[in-house]
C-alpha cells in the first residue's frame, strides 16, 4: 500500500491561478504527446474534472475517477464552510514592501520573510526565531534560516525578504558574502548586524584607516566612484573621531548624524546609558534605516523582554506587536457523517495519549458530560486533545465551522466522512501523520484547521495561516500496482484545480491556491 497525504491552503479574494485543466495537454510543456500512456491518463483525469465524456474510457481508470469525484465533492463543501474571516484586499506596505502585490502588479504568493544568519548554528537560530515570532505582527511575516552557502551562492535577495538579521560568529565573511550584503542594502533591503562588543573597535578602525583598505559593509557604503570620494571619506572619518570622543566624554550617551551631498546615504550614531549602541545607515529617500549595526548580543535581545529587538525592527520599518497576539492552541473536534462509523475505526481508544511524536487524546462528549472521563488537558505542541461529538450535535458555535452544512453535501464513499476540525493548531500535517500511523487502514479522516500557528510545507518552508483560509489535509491509501499510483502527480494537480474551481463556482469570489503538498 502507498499512503499519501495532501495539504491544501486556500485563500479567498485574490486573483485565481487556475480555473480548469481542459487545456492541460496544451498548456503544460512537460506533457509529451509521444508519451501516450501519460497523455491518455492526463486527458482522462481532465475529462473527469470537466464532466465531459471521454473517448479514452478505460476500466482501469474507474477507481481513479471515483477518487477524483470524491475529492471534488469534498472540497466543494469545504470551500464555503471555513470562511469565518476574509482576507483584506487593501495593500499594506511593510518596510518598503507591498504585502499584497509585487512590483509587477501581481498578487504576492508568499508572505514577507525575516531571514536569520547564524553561520549555521541551529540552536542560535531557534533562539532568535522564537523571540522574533513573539515580536513580529502576527500573520504577517515568516521567519527563515539563511545558511552560509545560501548567503554566498543562492538568490535570496528578492522582494519577499523583508529583513536580514546577522549575528556575530567570530568568523570573517568572504568577499562574495559581503558583496551580496552590500547589494542587498543598496537595493533597499533592511539589515541588522549584531556586532556584540566589536562595534566600537570597528568604528575606531574606520576612523583611523582608509575606507578603501577595509572590507565590510560600513566601508563599502562610502566607497564612491565620484571625484569627491576622498572628501566624503575625510568628512566621514572626522565624524567618527568626533563621535567617539564625545561618547567617551558624555558618560556613554550620544546622538549624532552624518550627511553629505556626495553620498547617497546618511548615518546616525545613537547611544543611551545602559542601552546598546546603534549605528544606522539611511538612504536619503527613506524614513527608516536600511542597515543597523549594534553592539547588542543575542542574549541581550532575548533577556530584555524583547524591548531591544522590537526597537531595532521598528527602526527598520518592520511591523511589530506591543503585546502578544499569538492565538492559543485549542482542542480538536471529531464528527462522523454517521455515528456508527466510529465502530469501524480499529484501534480507537479513549483517555490515553497515543501516536508517534505528536500525541492525540480522544474522548467522547458523553463520557465528559457523565463524569466518566477527566476534563480534556490543555493542548500543547506535543499533545492534541480531540473531543468526539455526535453528528446531531455538530460542532460548538465557538468553533467557527458548520459541520451540518459540510455533511449535508458530502456524497463520497469514504473520503472526508470523519471530520477533524481544529480552530487553532500548529499544523495539520503533524496531526495527519499521527492519524495515519494510528489508523493506517482508514481513508475517512480529513483535517481542517481554522488557523495554524506553524504552518509549513513539504520542504519545511513556513507559511502564515490567518483566519479566513482553508487549511485541509487528508490521507488515503493507494494500491501500488493500481493505475492511480502510476498517476499520483496528476492527482495532485487535479486536486488543486478542483478546489479552486469549486470555490469560484459556488462562491463566485476570486481565489488563489498555493501548490498542494503531498507526502
């Protein structure tokens, strides 16, 4: 048996990517008409989706047809049920980035990301990432790791990179890495350099040495090609010397700036007593800084109750939250299309956490009401309590999902008949994996989340999952020697297009669908 898990992420009110696969063989260049088997299978699936008769009827594909029809029916219902919140089309600019549209005017397919470079020190990255997620405006940014190899060789400089945080590692960056950093800043990118206690020494060396002999972003900023570069360099060195003298004489407090007509940048040197030093570089047309050098350490940022980190991000124009707005994890709910279907689930147990890494704890509403079971525990990242409810009772109104409407239109043979709904969870993928391990022979389960706090894709990339999206994961088993197993990639594409077509047909809204993941 081949077990497959699909994850979908559907957002309302954005321009559609697809509508149908009617012209599949013409539009997709990787379909080669010489590959007759693949071509016929693709056309068969397309005809099934489009509800058109096919001249390529094949008895072996009937099983595949039924699967596709079940998926289409299931997602037609899901597309209109999980709309407790609606995304806003109004553009919001975040530190030079328009969060809803790209520079070409197309809808932004990925949220802005905050990259962290720690010289591949994973524990340090996790520490900073955790603090950032408490600081950043919720459902706006994602946080990612920038490796040394990616810094030097990968195209990480793009419109989705909202900010780059670089920690001091004790190692000197290569000229190639500095070149990319300089290019990023020159293009308006936002950067924070945690220089620890080396920032005063760095400024001292720049004030004494020629900038041409230095190889870092501070020096490169002022390496101009004009004939007046020597004058700018002289004025900048004098500014640094005077600032350092004032810093020594003013009891560790300073607020000085440097500007020059020949230089496209301006500089601010700011220091308060018992506070970190901030050396900020501004483009003349920018209100917020492009690069900030600070003598803060990682521990300083974390131990200051996030005040220093919030201040740094706000100086760069990154949107932050003053109080924690992160949604709390909630319990899940399990409802069957028919209550007796619960008896078909082999291995179901009550009151005991079970599963691999993520534990699931099932308990029925009747046992909870009669006092036969203890109150459900608080959900955590390693435990998800799930209440099994009767079909007639449905989900509580506070859950934000209408199970009655969902089941009233469900006409599948097996898929989607066991609905697991979670108002807030980390990601449906881990819950799906636990259900697959616990009940490997069941194809009934479908996981729907109202909101995810750690949404992620197949490759580990992070997604924001705000309220108003439909996050769906379902499992099913396929015989390895079946026609469907040979065409599994086509099923992935058809599933995505079926969901978009269902939403546009039933709701009439414009939709966008991120590429579904399958594992």
